[in-house]
């Protein structure tokens, strides 16, 4: 009886294996078609990435040219203002130095009034409690409030 059960189970397993293998086993032509489609998509994606890169390179060049043209126009206006207007008016309208608009402005030599930011709130008076005090910002209960507590 045990042998009969084993043979029936083996036959059922082989039958199920053939059915599943028929469903899983794909046509080699279909596999080749899918591989070709995948390669076409990869080539298309690579071409797209190259086009995007080229687009942004051209955009960067055009923006640089526009900036250079703007700088040239600004310099032309500044020199014209210096030549054609009085000195005070010309300096107010358009500073002639390139650093005034396009470069880093020069730092003033008078840094004595500049202080670094504080990471605490300074006290207004010596009797005031500090910001780290437990009672900071809390109102003290009034005498009339104590009756209700």
C-alpha cells in the first residue's frame, strides 16, 4: 500500500510539473523579442540623457553670454554716466567699478560696531531672572488667585 501511494504521488507530481513547465516555458522567439525591446529602451534612455545634458550645456553657455552682454551694457552706461554727468550724480546712478554689481563688494574697514549674534536673551536689568530660570516668563499668582486654589 505504501508503494502504491508513493507511485501515485510521483505520477501526480510529474503531471503537475509538466503543466507548470508548459506555462513557465516561454517561446525562444518571445524571449529574443523582449531582449531586443529592452535593448531599444536602453538605447533610447541613453540618447535622452545625452540630449538633456546637451540642452543644459547650451543653456549654461547662453546664460553666460547673456551675463557678459549685460555686464558690457552696464559698463557702457556707467562710463557714459561718468563722462556725461557730474561726478556725484554719476556715482549715485551707476558705480563704475565692476565689484559694485557683478563681483563681491569690498568689506568696509570699520568693523568695530559689528557684533556676533548672541545665543541667549540678555537681561534688561540685574533684578530680572535669566532665560534659563525656572520661573522665566511665568506670572506670579496674585493674592486673590490664592483663594481659589
